[in-house]
């Protein structure tokens, strides 16, 4: 499991739209998940130890972001045929186990991961109210460790976005497992 890091943030591009099926059976678009002050798009999966280590923090931070007007969505883009741990049924279980209060959707064609330039799980993209990218970085410094406390980098950056429309926060690349693309080993 080689760990990958996300590329340097290319601030200012617009969020590509999507229509993806959620674990509740509904379909979601950007309009459906965007909050009045912005949107956090997360590429995650069920089996990645990096995601598993921070899933409870994701649940906490996204609830706090919702309270200040930032919507959230998690997208699972892995090849489920070769990685059955990431199947739709397992997504339903994962969402419930971690208390996610946001839509967890499946990108069956992997087109959305490619449109966003997602490279790993987790991969976080923070957009302002006009859906312009303002943040691409990690949740915090914990990596695969279950470190409690510490600076909430993603939360603080998105709080600035909610308050001012942009962030001056440092953007440290996220690290995680590669997206499991179809046709690749």
C-alpha cells in the first residue's frame, strides 16, 4: 500500500458538477450538497487505513462545518470489482458506523474523481459559496494515527472560507492510499 500525496493546490477552479447515487438511494448534485457558504468534497473509501483513522474526525468536523454554512459530500471512486471492501453495501455500513451526517455517494464510472484530479483517499477539496476551489489539503497532521486534539487544519481553513470567502491557511497535501482505478493493479 504505497501512500500518495495530493498535488499542490491549484486555487480558483470551479467544482465540476455530478449526479451520483448516495447510500440512501437518492441521487445528489453539487446544488444538493452545497451549503450557503461553501462545500467540502471528500474522496474517501471504506478500506483505506488513512480514512479509517480519521473517519470519526471527519464526522465531527463536517457537522461543525454544516453549522456555519458549509455543506459536505464524500465520494467513493474505487474499483469495487477488485476492491469489494468498497462496495455500495459496505459504503452503507461504513457511513452508519461512523455517523456521517452528509451524503456518501458512489462514482461508479470514476469520471468524477478524474474531473476533480483526485489521487488518493482521503483527498479534500474545499470550495467557497460560488464553488471556486479555496482549499486542497489534509484534515490534520494525524495521518494513519488516531491522534486526538491538535490543529484542525481543514476545519479552520473552511471556517475562514465561510467567514470571508477565502482562506490564507497553509495547505499541506493530504496523504493516503491511491484511488483504485479500473484496469490498474
